[in-house]
C-alpha cells in the first residue's frame, strides 16, 4: 500500500506541475494541487480501502477549466495595452516620416484614432489634433509676450512716475492747464467764432463719423493751446446722435466741461448771413486773405469716397458765401487729392489768424502732396517745372505744362 501511495505522488508531480510552468502560470497555484493530491492520499491511508480509486480524468478537467479562466483574465489586459502601444509606434513612425502628428496624445484620443474607419480619416484626425496643438502653443507664446511687454511697460511707468511726481513738473502742468482753460473761457466771450457744421451724419458711414470726431477732438485740443483761440460752435448738433456718442467715448466726463458752444440750431439762426463764409474745396471763389470780422464754417465730414459738391450745395441752399483755400496758388501739386483733414484746417486757420502768412499756414499740408511752395517769380517756377517734367515721361511733361498754363495764365 505504501508503494502505491509513493507511485501516485510521483504521477501527480510529473503530470500536474509541468503544465502550469509551461504556460507561465503563477506559482500560487502549486500549493493547491499539492494539497489536493496529498489530501486524497491521506484519505486513502486512513480508509485503507483498496476499492476506492482516484478519478484523475475528472480532476484534470477541473484543473484545466480553472487554469483557462485565470489565463484569460491575465491575457485580456495586455491585449488593450499592446494595441495602444502599437498605435503609439505607428504615430512615432508617421512623425519621423514628416507627417502632421501631435506630440502628446491622451488615451482617449488614441482610442478615437484606432476607431477611425479608414487611413484618410486617421490622417485627418491627426491633422486636426496637430493644428489644435499648434494653436495652443501660439496662444501661450502670445500670452507670454504680452505679459513681458506689460512688465516692461510697468517698469517704464515706474521710472517715469518718479519724474512726474516732482513738484516742479506737477505745478507747471497744472499752471498751463489753468492758462489754457482761461484762454478758452476768454474766447467764449471775446473770441472770433468758428462753426463746425454737424449736419453730415447721414452722408457718412459709422467709421467715417468716428474719424470725423477724432479729427474734431484734435482740432479742439490745438485750438485750446493756441495763443488766440477761436470760440468753437457745434451747430446742428443733436442729442443721442452718432456724433454725440462718439464725443462721449472720446471725452468721457470732460464732455460736459468743454469750453465750447453746442447747439441744435443752425448757424443761420445764430449769426447774420452776411458774416458767414462756408469753407469748401468745391467753391469757385478763392480765399485771398483771412478776415477777422467774418465767421468761417467748416463742414464736419470725412469721406473716403470724396463726395464732391455736398457742402457747396448746402451752402447754396442756405444762400451763404463760399470760399476755398488757395492751394493751387501757393502749392505746386504733384500727386494726391486736394482735400485736407479737419485738424489741418484748424492749424491753417489758427496760423492765418496769428500771422497772416500763407507759407507758414500751408506748412501743415502734407509735403507728399506737393512739390514746392510757389513763392518765386514765374520764370524760376517754370524752370523747376521743366526740371520735374524731364524726370517723367513725355505725356507727364505735357500734362504738367497744361496744368501750369491753367494755373498761371498769361496776363
């Protein structure tokens, strides 16, 4: 009987133990097989009944079923991991090949990439992720640059604040502001009126109205800083209009404190018609000299399309005298239109009022528009015109000579 037990132990060890070792099963299963075999042997020892036999086939079936479940549980997880690793390897190969592949991808994005139905869909998805990553990097770079600029500006402001805080500079700025305001207040009583016609809102777009208001703000600033400022009138001005809203945007709380006259009345209702002169570039009459007894009207209009005759037609309907600046008389035009901005008009009128010198006044015209200032004899002027025309083509020379003959007819 002992020899039979020894033989059974050898069979169990030789048949059961190599199976899990061949399939890479953990050693934790070995004690279970050993205890099972030993328990059966001990039962046989205790019973000592030779009629009871061990059914090895049934026992092998039970062990194989348990081992297959364990193996399936262990192998199922590496399948997903292996597929993700394969996807990452293909992405790395595509990146080395120069395709648009993002640098970092999450597991969800990898799973979405693996679920794409075709290769073109996978390429499109990777391109989308690549562009998204580039946009994020670009936004981050812009934010960093903006932060650096803000820090630099803060450093510069801190340096300039030290000079601004000096008592002499503060006292000087306050004193000059008081002097400018005092002059503007005096001009409201004793100054020569200057009218801005604010009735052209319907003739312009929103952008043109914005540019007009910006130029008027610059004009008011230069007028307030002049030696003898005008008394500015905003006529035909309507509350809650586009002009009004743009002025509030620019002036904010200072709008109600401006030393100007704002009214919704027309200038013909405030001033006598015989003293009004409407300044327009379309007028056939040329302004020879500045008249201190007249009241000049400037149309508050900036048109990109250069609408001709709008202000002239308005002046004619009201029966007003018109005048144009003598630009052709004093400037030899080369290129560009002969229209000026509102702040340039203000500078010209202020200079004429103070000095009565057209050369100084017309210095505010951009020099890119004219070749020379006409303050010479006609012979010298013709020499300069011939010299300029020789640098151009023949047609350009003929055109220049015709323009010269038109501007300076023989007397």
